[in-house]
C-alpha cells in the first residue's frame, strides 16, 4: 500500500459530511499528508448562495471556512476547493486534477425510495474513482463529533 500524500474530503455542508474531515486529519497526521476539503456546488439543488458565479464561489469558500472553524476541524492545515456540477463526477475529476491519493467521505446512509431516486454520491465516487475511497457510515458520526438528534433530524428532512 502506498502512503497517501494528498487526501480529498468532499463535504456537502451537512453534519454527516464533517466526520470525513476528522478521519482525514487522523490519516494525514499518520502519513504527513495534505488535506483538500472539496465542496461541489450542485446548481440543481435549492440554495441561498448568490447566483453570480464569482460571488457564489467566494461565499461557498467562506461558508466552508466558517464550518471548519465553528466545529473546531482545523487542527491540520487544509486547502479549500469549490467546484460546480454533479457531485459524484466532480469529486472524481477533482481527485485526479488535484493529485489526490485517497478520498475520504461520509455516506448519508439513505435507503429505500429516496436512495433510488437520488442515487448515492458515495457509490458513484467508489465506482468511478481511480484512487481508494474510504466511506464513513452515518452511525459512526455521532461518536466523533458533537451532533444532536435535532441536527440529524434537520439534515434528514431538509428540502432537496
């Protein structure tokens, strides 16, 4: 196994996605690797971010910075990357373009009709990626970061 030097951590701003950053930091410390936090701006989803592309990218970058700071997830220096498009495809493209050796991401753990209709970004990344992908199950999230039942309920019932 080759030790990772660059770890890509896709986040969608949900509480579930934050745990991937914590896993990535542990791995990065072990292997002296860099971390890139990626948010893919999917225009098909409803958003409160300004429609102007330049303003939108800057706003999302600031949102990611605040999320990392507010949840005390910046013990290891990170690079923030914002891309536009379909999350599954853009995560794989970013991994290749940025030279990532490993992708660490959380899975929302959706099932049933919602999973069939939406598909799974994590599954798509696992299928398409040329680099290893570590996926984290939602049940593991609560143990690692301070998430309340209310936070989880809000994320599960948020409009698509």
